[in-house]
């Protein structure tokens, strides 16, 4: 158990819909990262927040957005869903945001878009 | 971040040492070598990291060559539960580079 909690574990929805994935970081961790893993793309970095502020952005689509709240939990919002958005979405957390140290990953949210 | 090259797959017998190589010939002085693994569809798990000295923890050892252009992750006594995809990642410290960039990794299969 990494201490990172992601909900929901599984989600099935239809194209055009909007979903929200939630992540609670380990106690004391200030950074939250979101990754997408699809069969053909591997693990892709989406976005990182540190203590409520966006720190780094990766290959995140404009239809996707994220935020980190004052209690440090984070949400990833996916809208106008397409079939290709079906993937595992992982959240990770770390203590700091200086680029060193280990990331702790949650068990992921599996999104299926039909 | 420097790119890494890993074999696509490797096999290892249970109880034997698993040696997973990684090439990172363009690594620069402030870049660390990290290893993570991912057991089927679970979240990636941190294993070890190092800068230039060899490192050991309860999971594995990391051997980095003197020129830092390659490294080897050693699982001293592989078990069936070590079957996973192992990712070697080079990551700079400080600045604004906070992300890990995962490649394809090496699928290690531990056989009974």
C-alpha cells in the first residue's frame, strides 16, 4: 500500500460525457502528479501540482483539467470523452517538488469509454 | 532528460540474480538514475535511485558505471512476484523538471 488513494477504481461511461477522478496523496506529501497509461502509449505524464500550484505540464489535452485543493487532494477532470481516452489514470505523490526523491503511485482509475 | 535504452524483455530463473541493464549515454552531471517497476496494471513502484555511487536497499542494488553511461539493476534472489516491467529513468534534480518520463521498460519474467 503506497498510501496514495485513487477513486473510483473503475469507471465506464459514454463518449461525450465528463468524469472526475480523485486522488488523495500520502500524508505529508505536497506534490501530486497525474499519469495516463493506455495500451499503445505507455505511461504518459499529464500534469503536476505542488502545494496547490501547477508546477509542470505534460501531454495533457485541452479537454482535460486538474486542480489541487487546500487539503492537497487533487482531481482530474476529463470532458467530451472520446474512445481513445480509455486508459488507466495514475496519481502519484511526493514530499517535495524539487525533482528528487521517489514518487508513490496509487493503484489507478481504469476509465472505459464506450 | 537523457534518454534510456533497455532490452524489451528478459527471463530469469527463480532464486537466481536478475541483472537488468540500462544505457543512458547522454546523461548529464546533475541527472539521477531511477528504477521503478510495474506489476501488471498496478501502480508503478519505486525501487532505487543513484547519482554516481552504487546503491543498495532492501529491494535491489544499483550499479552505475564510472562514466555513468550505463547502469545495472540487480535483484539478488528473484522470486515469481518480481515478474514485472522495469523502468530505468534518468531525471534531473532541481529546476522545473519534476516529472518522470517512462519509456517502454524491460519485461522481466521470473520462471519457476
